[in-house]
């Protein structure tokens, strides 16, 4: 194994879906408010970070937020699972072909690095038929701060494949400046994908090693990921 690929989920592998409405409803049921959810920027943040920001903004104490979290996540995954049956996530262009090619490529390990809580990640990618392509990863349920997720992903990869990947053997694939900055801080390589709300120039501006418009050119993208 010489490369560990760490994919973000929303805007990178899949788009759409009912996560925001499930999250909104879970916040209402648990805390009686979803705060300023319509105006809030979710991009590249972890689920617990988003919830904490919204609830702080609505005047809740840290203790009240922490006390409500178990119920919030329970309600969220319940609503998410229900809604995904009729509103599954849409796989972004080229993703399935790229994952197939990466699985067949010697020396490439496939993982996730996402702000989604792990059960949310499983439900979202499961609805798109690609959850089983990933054997491990790090998630918003592992740590509220995205910058803590790379070390956790490397640890899990070590356990899964028995390989002590160095940061520069890992490639973060993501659609937001936060994904890119988080990878760079840890010394990981970064590939920006402009299929979310950010343009190629935004991802270049965040310091991405390479940026692609989408993942549809399988051979080119795989060559960037494995060079
Ligand atoms: Mg994303």
C-alpha cells in the first residue's frame, strides 16, 4: 500500500438528499429551535460543529448542548433514514467508475474523511450504493474539529491495512477550502473537486495541490491520486 485516499462525502462523492431537513427536524424536536439554520454555512464543517454553532447562536449553554446531543443524533439518523428511501443521495459524475478503478489499482487504500457522523455517512452513501467501497475513515462523530480527523484516519488505516501511512502518502479529496486546509495542515496531499459550492479558483486559493472540475475523467484523476 502506498497511497491512502480520503474522500469527503457531500459535494465530493454525492449531492442532494434530505440531510438538511432531517437535521432541521431533529433540532426542533430536541431543542425546540433550529437556530439560524437557513442562513448558516455548513460547508466543510462537522455535524456536531454545525449543531453547536446553531445552538450557541440560539442562546444555549455548552452543558445544555452536550446534554441534548445523544437525542439529537438519534432523531437525526431516524429522520435521515426514513427520508433517504424516497430521496436518495445522487452520486456525482465519475464517482462509481473512479472507485472501481481505485479498488482495482494495486497499492491504493480507500477511506473516508468527513464531517458527517458515522451513521449519517453510512446511510447517505448506502442510499447511493457506495458505502461498501470504503473500509474505514474518520467522521464528525470522532471529533468536532475537522483538523483532528486526519490523525484519526491514519490510525484507523493502520489498524485496517497494517500499514503506517505517512501523511504525505495520503490524499484528501474534497470540495471545500476547509477540506483542503485540513489536509495541508497535516502534510497530506490534496485534490480539490469543484462539484460542491466552491469554484476551481476557490480551491486553488486554499492551496490544493491539484483541482479538477469533477471526477469524471477516471484515468486522469486516478493518475493525479496515485502519482
Ligand atoms: Mg463536502
